[in-house]
């Protein structure tokens, strides 16, 4: 009965919420909760590998840079006119993670078959507490409940997508425990991203100019090389692995004889890196993709009041690996409990 009321409420008000979010404002907390509940109901029915047909626009990390996300849609086209795949990392780092995630969820509810929203390593409880999203929610809503609604949604986000059976899309990379696509469909994604294992690897691994596997300095996932990519593509009948997870200055970067590509959709990352962003567009019966590149929206600097903004870039955390971050969190909680 409760879900029936939510569905009626959301579908009746979704256009109003979209208009609110597009102006750069957050929707009310009760509406945010309803939006999250319906989005969860839609996405939990999707498989771990979502099949997507061309034409499609594939997007990389966004990291809370809402105004640049609006520019992305302005340059790449409206959601109702083309399919979209977003490959994760919608929150943290930037100053508008709430608005960014709300916009994508509104589109998912309104056009469920047109937009695929995959999980990234920042769509987790541990990481989003450390790198800004949790603090932003407290700053904007005055309580942590909207963050709790969002992390429940994180557990429902897809793991990967395959375009026309030939292009494999995932946030980060491959895993030594996964040889075939069928193995991904057996993973339980309804949980926090674990610190190790195949699910973790898909969210954290990075390509490197090596042949096989190597240790990843991030403290999670692996480094994987040309032989790994070639074998995975051959075994699964793929032409290309498309991922994000790493900043590339020109917006996209091919590796391993064009067997893998990194797409980065967050221009001037952290408002200071000066990089260009891109999205990759695939069309039916066209072998080569097109790329739309764009720079950061110049008005962002005027819109952000850096004196009042939540400090998302603590210098002491920028170099830490995931296990170290978790130890820091445990220490902070222990100190807090001791004070109480």
C-alpha cells in the first residue's frame, strides 16, 4: 500500500521535481525519499549486466559537478531522444552531489528504459562518508536521512552494461576471478561494496601497460594488462571494454590496440585539474564511435561560494588507500564514542 502511494505521488510530481533540480535546487526531503524508493523498485529488477541497444551515449565520472552534467546533456542530447549509460561516481568531490544524483534518478524514473545508471566505487557508504557526499547532505538537509536513502539506492545500481553484445561498460575494470560475462550475473550486488573480491575489482581495478595482473596502489582492485583485456574480449565476443574511474586530460583514452577505452565526463575535475571531458556515442551499424568533448561551464566559479561550501578535499585524505580510509573512519568513531 505504501509503495502504491509512493508510485502515484512520484509519477504525478516527477516533472515538477525535474524542473526544481534543473534550476540547481534540491527537492524536499519527503520527495527525495519517495524518488529513491521508486528508483530502487525499477533498478532492482534490472540484471547485473544490463543489455542496451544503439544509439547510446556512454558517460564517465560526474563527481557532483552538476552544472557540467547539465552541459553534458546540452551537448549530447536529451534523454528521451537517445539511450544513456552512466558508469558511476556521481557523488563526492564536487559541491552538488545531491542535485546530480537527484537529476539522474528523476530521469531514471521518467525514462526507465532510456537511461542505465551503473555503480562506481564512490557509490558506497564508506567512500561517500569520507569524500564529501555525507557532509553535503548534512549541510543541505540538516540531517543524515537523505544520505541513508541514497546509499540504499547505491545497493540497487547495476554492475555493468553491454551495448549490442559488443561493448562492455563497467566503472573500473576487470577481475582475475571473472572470465566470462555470465559470472558477473551471479554476483550479489545488493550489498556494500566489499574490500576485496570480484565485485570490488569491477569497481576499483585499473588498466596498466603490463601483460597480466599487478598490485594496485589504490589498496583495492588490481592492475590489469593487455593480455587480460585481449583474452576477456575474445572469450566474450566483445570488441571493446569501456570504463571510467581515472582522470584523462583529453576526456578519453584508448589502450591495448583499442581493446579498452577510458571515458571521463567530469571537466576541470575538482574545479582545478584543467582537463577536458567527453562522452562516447555509438550508432547502429557504425563501427567507430564518435566523441563529444566539452569544457567546464564557466559560470560554476560564480555559483560556488567557496567560503561557505563543505570542505570536500581534506589534504590528509587525498593520498590514502581504501583500507587506510576505513581505519581512519574507525578511529574517528572510536574517539567520538569516547567523548560521549
